[in-house]
């Protein structure tokens, strides 16, 4: 099973959009998928209303044990979020997260949505992950956190030597705004080897998908179709990048 942690220490950068749609697109491609919501805001749980719930994040972390379940090819299942999931630097939380996520098995992919802080919970997720993907918003104040993302990855890689950094994914990108276009160019210059060659635009189609808890490719509007084509192009890149690292 390949585990991908979606992480950034900034909120509002589109982590849940990316996590939920990757899970749905993997399911459509015929893979079995476990989606794990570790964020106390439970946004992934809401965005994946169509998925079958097989466990609760808090119960899993407190017990240090993964729930038992079966998952069929092409099916996406969910370990739902819990508002009482702890966000702290406590070693007990770290150990419980590592033990629980290490125990997950039985699917082709595990997609983990994390809270917007590098807490013990997030480090635990990264210590068990095969890949890390970081959505970034193209606003100056949001980019201040990029160095923090890279620092966290380096720290984790010292222990989890096998983890791979998939890249920085421009998210909620508004191409109409000059400042965001300029910021994208600046990021490309500073982090050319780390920037994902796709961007997730700020589209109504994604909002509609999350509100209904469905894949964006099931949103019938023009914006939904544009978002589906856009995310589909990113997904093709994503699969190729995963397979390249195998």
C-alpha cells in the first residue's frame, strides 16, 4: 500500500480539496483507497460524504490500532475525523499516530489529510508515509510557510528515509490576479525542482463537489467539467510520479 500525506502548516491552502479528489480519482482508476481525516475540523469527512466510513480517527489514535475492514477494487473508504483529535507535541500522540497508521493495510492507496500545523499528529503521519504532497496558496503570506514545509520534510526524512517529496502544488490559484501570477513565477524560480507542473484553480466546481461530498467529475456544471479536466491532468502527473518512484 502506498501512503500519501497531504501536509502544510498553513490553513486554507486547499489540502482537503486535493486529498479528497485524489482519493476519488484513484477510485475511478480502479484502485482501492483508504482516506484518513486527521484534522479536527473534519473537512475531509464532509468532502467525502459518498465514501463508506470504516473507523474514527480519535479512536484509532487513542488505541494505536487500525480498524479492521475490507475494501474492494475501485472503492474509496473513510476513517472519519473527530473534533477531539489532539493537536499537540505530545510523544504519546506521535506514537499512537505512527502505530495506528502503520497498522492500516488492505488497500492500494492511503490518502491522509492532516491539520494545518506540524504537530505530533502530522509528524506521525509523515513518519509512516511513502510520499508527502504540499498544496500551497500563491499569496505572499502563504509562501512564508514553504520553508517550514521543507524543513519538516528534511526532519522526517532523517527517520523515515524512504519518504519522497512529491512537490509543492499551487492551489486555489486565481490566474486573473496579477499578484498570483507573479508569485507563481517567483516560486518557479526559487523552487523549480520542487514545483508540481500543474495548478489547481479557484473554481466553483470544487466547492460544489465538496458541498455534496462527491468527486468533482460528477459535478455536471461547466465549472465542474473544467475542474474535472484540470484535476484529471494533475492526477495523470501524480500517478506517473508515484510509479516513477517505485
